[in-house]
């Protein structure tokens, strides 16, 4: 019976510990997770070669060796408005129609 009384005393003395405050590193990782969500086609950036009516993913095999100075970044609607269509090699998502 004495052992049972000791166990009850220990259970009463132990309160749940409050959660530790979030570190700056954890907060930064949480922000990255939120920003890792795929952007909508209105916000998503695609790559366009001036004078070529196609838009590409940034890692497209057809433009991978081109310098950044020779490329333009724009959103999917901006590329469509400029008369560009999706590249057939990398097939960037044109978004909802």
C-alpha cells in the first residue's frame, strides 16, 4: 500500500511541461514549408527566350545552357499574353483554361 501512495505522490507532483519556445531556425523552416507550396499559375514564374514564342520551366533542357541575361522571367498569364505557348519538351503547366 505504501508503494501505491508513493506512485500517487509522484503523479501529482509531475505536471505537463510547457512546450519549448520555437527557435528562429524552426520558424525559418516553417516559413520555407509554407513557401514551398506550389504557386498558382498566375504567380508561377516561367522562362521565355525573347523572340521565341514558347515558355519553359527554369530547368528545361532546351534552355539550360543559356545565360540568364538572354532569358526573361514572367508569369504564365504574362507569357500567354505575349503570345507564348508551353514548351513541348518541359511541358510547363499552362494553368486552368
